[in-house]
C-alpha cells in the first residue's frame, strides 16, 4: 500500500489552445471554390445552343462544320440527329455568347454549298473549304432557339438600307426569288419571298427596294409584272416591248408613280400593293369613276366583247361593260342593249382632281347632252380586220337627224348610227331590191313589141305606095309652080307677098318630104330583123339583168363574211 502511495500513475496533459487544426480543411475548401469558379467561368463563357431543322444533312458534319455570320466563324455544329418522324434532320450548334440577343424569330439559317440557278452561280468557294451553315440575324422579333433552315439562300440579308413591301397578284407568273424590281428599267430591288394567301385565291410577293429608290414609292404607286414579251399590233404597226433581257429570263417587276401623286406621302414599311399583269392593266385600274350609258345598234354585235374600248375620234374615253339580249314581250321584239362606261379621268374637259367625283360625273353628263345635240353619235367600227373585233367609236355628225338622250330606268340611252360597212351593204341591197322591182322584163317585152310593130309598119307595102304617091305629088307640085311662074307672072307680081309666102310654104313642104324619106330609110335599117342595133339592145338588157343578180349575191356574201375583203373568198 505504501509503495502505491509513494509512486502515483502520471496523467496526460490536455492542451486547450487548438490553433492549427482548421488549416487542414482549408485546402479542400479552396479546391472546391476554384472548381466552382472554373465551372461558372466555363458556363458563363458558353454561348447559346440552337437547333436547326433541315431537309437533309448534306455537307454537315458534327464538330467540323462551322456556323458563320458574314463569312466569320461564330459557332460550330455539335450534333446531328434525325427528327422523331424521320422526315428531317435536327442540327445542334453552339454559338458565341455575344450572339444570344440576335436569336429571334427573324433569324435565318441555310447551308452554303455550290449552287447554279436562275440568279447565277454561288458557293463555289465551298468546293475547297467545304460547306458551312450561314446565319442572318434578322431585325427584331421574339427570342427563339429552335429554327427551320432555308432550302435556298435568301436573296437579301439584313442590314441593307431600304424598305420592304408586299404585292398581291392573281398569279406568280415567271417571278422567282431574286427576280429584280425595276424603276425606269433600272434594277432597284429584288423579290425576297412569295406565298399563297390564306384563302389560296391570290399570291403574295414580298419585295425589297433599296435606298434611296424606295423614296419614289407612294401610296398611289402602281406595280406590274414586266416579265416576258409585250407584242402590240395597232395602227402604228407591230411593236415588240421587252423590259430587259434579265427580266425576260428570270422575271421582273416594274413600278411607276403618277405625276399627280408625286407629293403623296411615302409608303410605309410593309405596305401592300396590287401587282398587275401589265402596265396597261395598271393604268386601267387607276380609273375609279365612271358613268354608265346604254347603246342600241341596228348592226350585228358579233366581234364586240366586254372590255372593248370606247373611243372618241381615236382617243379612248371608256369601255364596254355588258352585252346582253332582251325580249320585249309587249312588242314581240328582240333587241341587244350594249352598256358602256365613260370615264371622266380620261376626259380633261370633265373636270380636274380638285373637284369631287360627283361633280365630275355631272359635268360629264352635261357635256354629253350638249354634244348629242350637235350630232354626237355612237357607231360600231372594226378594230382588227384579221380577227373581226369591234369597238365603239363616238364622233360628231352635224347632218345627223336630231336626237336627244332618253332615260331607260336610271341609265341614259345615247343615239347611234349604222356602221359604215353596214351602211354600204344596206345601200347596195336597197339598189338591188329596186332593180329587182324594176320591170325590166316587161319593158323589154314592150320594146320588142314596139319594134315589131314599127318593123311591120315600115315593111307594109301601103307605106311604100304612099311614099311613092307623095313623091309624085311633089313632082306635080313642082310643075304646077313652074307653070304658075310662067303664065301668071303679072298676077304673081301683084301678089308678091302672097306668092312669097306660098313659095316658102312649098319649099318647106319639099324639105319636109325629103327629110321624112331619109328618116324612114334610117328607121328601117335600125329596126330591121337583121339590124345589129336591135341585137345589141336585146343583149344589153339581158346583161343588165344578170349584173343585177351578181351584185346582189356579192352584197349578201360581204354582209355575212366581211373579212373576205382581206382574206378573199374561202374555198369552202
């Protein structure tokens, strides 16, 4: 026991300072912070990831195909996969971080590869460097990460100064993406897209007009399709019009602004215009005020069609709008009213653009009434002898019978006159009718009877005997006068005046007898059975009758086939 008390067990001493233990945890904590920083830095420097859907992956390889913006690398293709329906491929690509704000619904992607098309040859540089995906950031829009790639490169990329417009047409024609827009035959823009309208009744064509030429476009500007060839045949001859060889090959659009619309406000971005088939159609469409009239023609309206021009001495003043046939039950007649529309915009005397449309129509109606009183008449004229097309021609005929404008319901009826060719045909027909009614045969028979009677009278022996006796009497009278001269000279001298008168009377009688003998001889030679004059007279009457029949046949044929004056008579 004493030993235990003298040698006690020593106890460990516990230090309470703890100064260096936490340093051990500092190393892993620092590594964790550095790792987190590296992860954050890598994440923060990573650009946006986009998916682009293409029809196929031709020329696209993961980790190799680049994404470029204006020929500058801005990303790379990370992966290429099929879509769920296997109808397209989905390309995943990463872009630079600074491009995140431009990824909107207006951004476009397409594959650049060698192409040959109507717009030319492009992408030849990729034969060496390989294809790539081009990017156009667009302008504005909502943020987006999923895109559908374009099958064809766009003709224009964002950033070009100018204005975009939309044109609406019945058909596309020969237009395509990249077709030029012309102003006075100078290319000032391009077609950027086209599509069907929602109701599929028309086509919408998007165009872009470069600055500063977009300043020429006003709300009244007219656009028309200038593709192809415009062939015109008129009084000046045959004219061939082509906007340009480029427009002929790839299609084109032209536009112009009327002089009266130069001061109108400029058309805004996205304005919608009508695209007309031709320049002539665009001019016609600018006519928006018209006054209807009715015309009744006695001639056939074959060759007259809706849309045919209405002219005044060669200047167009309106159009034919309706042709119909109507039966009048009360009088059992059939008539063909032709409705036309006169257009004040074509007639400067009807007013200018400073007055209202109603006032212009009133002025036009007043002027028309005054002209009708002075002989204004409508007449059908042949516009083309080859096709037989007709048009309505107005002109002043001072010698025309008086006429006035009458009302038929709410529409005025203007007076007309027959066509020139129809008038000639009618006149010829009337002459032939009168010739047919003329009793040529009866007159010929009467002449024949008269000639026969005269011939029998001349050949009558009694007439010859009477002439002989008259000759003998004349000789006896001569002897008597001679005897009186010898034997009754004193008496005759006392009656000079009476004898002179008697002598004159005898001389006149003698001359009359001689002339009668000559006349009877000539008449006998004229009307004899073998007389050539008599034969020619009969032949002339027969030829006159045949000529009348031939003229009537020709007139009837020309009435049915007026084009025969140019083409000749058909063998059929």
